[in-house]
C-alpha cells in the first residue's frame, strides 16, 4: 500500500464519522473502499479495484456513473446562477421548470412541489404539511402519523420517528410524538388502528410502494387499493414515500403506479438527480394545494436553505431527460425480469437461498438454513456474503432487522443482461466460498 493511500485511510479514521457504518470496523480497518471513479454500473477505487455497483450506491444512481453531460449542465448553471434563495416568493427558472416537469410525469392529480435536499427532509416536510393542512381545514386535532412495520423513512427526527424499523428508533432516546405503526401488509390492521384511535385524530398514513431498507418487501396486488379506500373512507391523507422507488426504479416512473392508485402527497429524492446533486421534494395533490391557496393567510413557515436549489434542479431536469431519452424505465422493467430469473436460477442451485423477489430493479434474496422449513441461521450470513462479494467485485447490501437474513439489490437502470449475468456469477461463487460444504444442485 503506497503512502498516499495509507495517509487517506488514517485521515478517514481520525476525521470522518461515517453515516450508517460500524464505527469500530472503520477504526480497525479504515474505509472499505476509497472510490475515485465511476463508469456505468462500475465503481473503481484508489487501489484500482473495479466493482459492480449492485446498489446504485444508495438506491439512487439510476442513470449510472460517469455521465459527462451531467457535469457539463451543472457547470453551465453554476456559471450563471449556482444558487439563489426561494424564500419570500423569489424563484429561479430551473426550479420552476422542474416543478412543471414533475407535475407532467407524476401520477394523477399531484401537481405542486415543495423542494428539499433529500429524502429525510422530504418525509419530515410531508408530515408537517399534512398536519398544517388539517389546521387550515379547522381540524387541528388530526395530527397522528401512521406508518408500517419494516418501513424506513429517513433519519431526521420526524423521519426517524416514522420509521418502523425499531433499531433506527432505538439509536436515540427521545422520539417525536404522535407516530404509530401497523402491520406492513395488513389493510385490516390499519382499519383497526383507525377505529381504535379515532379518525378525527389521524392526519396521514405513510407507505413505501416497495419497502427498501426494510428488505425489499413488495406489497400484495390489492393492498394499496384497499389502503386508498380506507384513507378515503376515514378522511385521512395518503402519503407515499417514493424516495427509493421513484424515477424508474421499479419499471414504472413511480412505484405506486403498479397498484393503480394516486396518493395525496408523494415524497421523492435519490433518483430525481441520480445522485449527481442533492435534491428531494414533496408533491401535493390539487386538493391539498387548493387548501393552502384558499386558507393560508400568512407565511408558510417551513423552508430549507436549499429548497429549489438552481443547480440541483437543472441537474434533475437533465437526469429526467436522460431517463426518458434512453428509455431506462423500460430497461428497468426488462432487466428486472432478468434479475429475478437470475435469482431463481441461483435458488435452484444453492440450498442456502430461500425466497427471492424483484420488482423492476429492486430485488432481494433471503438466506436460509433449510429451504423446506425456511429455518434461519442463528447468526445471519448476509453480512458475510456482502463482504465476500465485494472482494470478488460486487457491491450489495444486507438486511438483518427483525430476524431477517436478506441480500438486497438495486443496480443502475442502465444495466444490461451481460452485467446481470456477471452479478449472478459472483454471487454463486460467493455462496460456494462462504459455505464450502453446502449442498448444491447441479
């Protein structure tokens, strides 16, 4: 290891507190990778190691790495107007154009956007806007936010409180009040909660179209239609968290489109810029927007410094242009079928693989001790698979919350069949390596 790499590793350990990372592992081993270059579905680190980015980094690099035109458009915007405030009704053309574009591509009557810097801010904003909506409507007692078990909505205080994955809530010792959780796939559980608590106390129900960080859980076909009907019946806002599932990830522009319903609010981030700039937002329906227009008498006292950031919005517009021009949503659907077929082939070969699933380019592989009984290992194997796969050239992620032992996948929407086959080859080799005595089916 040369001096420069060693220096960077020591500086990392001394000065960089990493997000969602094992602190002791970093202090002992330093950073797992120091990435220096990205191209398509590949990342390359400072030591020249090249890996397939099987997670689009954080579910977000939808158009793939190394897009020069993204840098060019960012430079062009920065050279004229990098940033200006959008407070006090001030505006800029990229923010206006992006808001209009989002209204064009969003499902149903979602028509106005409040911009943020990322997914956690988007979710926090949605909860505040939902509660403010009911204040404007003369029903301030409607303030409870209902979410689901195994859900993940971010790490800001409201988003943490809304997250159904308990370890994220246990990270801190004081959560925001009025957040509640129901079973992640049970409309009956939602209805029972509403009838127990009283609909006049509930502001909104929040759900990811596909649960991402919770293990890529795909809802039953009728689930969201039932949820939408329940929210309508009890006069409760329905909010979808499309931070991961938006902008083509599942093979449709937005994940909720698979289920034929339209939410009252929709949170987004990640794929809106494919990670080339920090941006998120909340889209609201005509009905919600009308309430703000009709009943607001003063200033909307919610806003971030970078709401409507000119450069980020310009980058987002170029990103959406690329997604549409290259038909990446169709590719996500087609390659998602290849991904699922690859998982199924591995499942037939390796006895360690239990249930497999995918919707577009969001997929999951469960690890089991026994395929017939679905018995799990006492100590989850998924983290070990992640470590070993990285050594062989594939970055992926494990989920071990709530007794799970799951590998999750979300490669860039640009991926092709050959690159999916490379992923499957590496996975197969990894499974054979970590349990050499495993029985495999020829």
